[in-house]
């Protein structure tokens, strides 16, 4: 998908295409999943959304940035903790090739 489209599109375009690929492969996924924050026994709707959850196991956080920062790693780790999921991947589509610096995998 990234080879066909290249870098430079909006995150939403890559999300749409990625979900199409999941559908073609028969993979279950959810997109734009609300993520409430629980604090002292109260669920707070702070407007957070997970980009994609694949097979109810892997969180995908999609980015279109010049560079990933430490805050993006922290964001994904927090999402994993809040959802009690073990595996997450940041995919930065604003790179020449995804295999060289475009993906970061985190495991709790």
C-alpha cells in the first residue's frame, strides 16, 4: 500500500487504505475506537480514539510526521496500559520506506 501511494498523504487516507487491505485479507479490525480514561473509579470521555485495533489484539497508531518523537512512544504505551493490550505498532507513513524507520513496535 505504501509503495503504491508513497509518503505525503493525510493520515486518514492511509487509514482508509489500510482498512481496505485488512478487509481483503479477512482480518477483523475496528477503527477510531473511543478510549475513555478511567481516573479514581470514574470513566472520563476525554476524546481519545485509537486509530485501529486489529484482531482485538494489536493497536495501530498511525502517523504522518517528519520524525517520531519520544512522546509518540509514550502515547502508544499509555494506550496499551489503558486497554490492557500487549502489542502496539506506530506506523509513520511520512517516510521513503516503511521498513526503514517507519514502524515502531511496543510490547508490554
